[in-house]
């Protein structure tokens, strides 16, 4: 198993043992078929047990897998006639955010998303998927253009958060996030958002104010990274594993809270195991929701989005609170 995660090592070791036994059998002309069959059966059971009981920390590792499909992977697999646009018309371009126009089953749409790199050089160029203000403003420019021409907006979310450096602060990163939230809330076209990996903090939310918010099975969504939360709470980033579990950051948690509308299943082991199948599942879910939203009027779309986010964070009391006397 290439790029196996720490919790996958028992699987990787067992698979290596099976392959070595097969190779040894061929070299020595000895029949190990019974032993190989037993090991393969054991492998299947171990795989089912492992991936059927993933905790938040393990899902976080899958969400960050270096081979996990990125926004551009999904764009190439799901859409046709994609034309990428660059720049925010104010400062410059930011490769941590990609976007442009395309067709989904023949319907013109605007597609925007965070983009992580495929290797170290690419990650440095794309700032590891953490957008600068100009990246978020590029996304905003494209979404405003979509509204002007009546195109639905599809966003892909995959970032640890907006870049927190001095240069980003100097160019107004907080304002760019807030501006995106404000404008997306009032866009008069359908918006479907898909969290494909990490959904971290305001940098993620700046592309996630949609009529429908979908989330891949092993993605995560949180107000701060587990490492950041552990650093604040315990002064120790190494406690991120325990913190991730306590933070309730998984797709299952988000669906239970009503933060997202649907969980898109992943192939066993994660989206990177079968990118084509994952892209097909994402396409089906996005198209299904988009077809419903296309029947809404502009006013209904804005009201639907408002009610969705206004309803989050409500509290209820198990017992009536006595009025003060």
C-alpha cells in the first residue's frame, strides 16, 4: 500500500506478507494456495474491522491523504468545457483557489474551489491550499459573474484555513472572508458546496455558504484545526488526536448537527482508493441537488439559504426555565 496511514500499517504488513508468499511460491514451485487463501480472508476481515470503526482522528488522516483527489481532479472528471479564470482584478492571482466556467450535464455553471498541491513543489506554489485574500476575492469575482449571467455555482472546499501570515493580514484576509459570507448569502443563483477534504475555519466557510452543503464520508469540517485547538487548550499540538475526537468534526457529526445536507459515501479506505468512482458519486449528488434548486426562483433561493444558516446553533432546554420572580 503506497502512502499508507499509520493506522493502516497492519493491513499493509499483511498485504506484503501475502505478496511475498505468492512470489516465493512461484520461485520455489511450492503450492501455498491454502495459506494464501487464509491470509486473504484474514485481510478482508481486518479491512472491514478497520474501516468500519474509524474515529475522528483516523478520518482526519484520510482527509489529509496526499493522494486524495483535489478540486481540479473533480473538475476534470465531472465537468466538460472547463475554462479557468485567474486573478482578483485587485492584487493578482492565488493558485490556492481555482475557478472558472464549465458545463455539468450540459448546464453552464461556475466552479470554484480550494486547490492543494500534488507534490512539494506544487504545494508550495499553491500555499498548501491556504488562500490569500486575493484567492477568496477571485472566487467572489467569479460568483458575482455567475449571478450576472444566471449560472449556478458549484464550490469544492478543501483547506486547513485561510493563510494567517502578515502579508494576508496586510491585504485584509478577515474582510475578504466576511465579504464572501455576505455576498454568497444573497446570491440569486443556486449554490451547491462540497467539502472534499478539510474544511478548516473561515477560509473554508468563505466558499461554503450554499443552498446545499454536501460532505464526503471521510472529510472533516471545523472552526479550527485539531492541532490549533490543542495548542490553545492544552498548549500542546501533539494532543491533536484526542482533540479531534472531542471536537466532533466528522461528516457524521455535521449531519447530525444539521450543518450539512448529505454525506457522500467514499470507497473503502478513502476517495484516493478509487478516484473515478468517487467523482461519479460526487457528480450524481451535485446534479441531484442542482436539479431541485433550478426550479426555485431567485427570491426562494435567497430565502432557502437564509433559513438554512439562520437555523444553525439553536438551543433547547430539557426542562422549562423558571421565570425570575
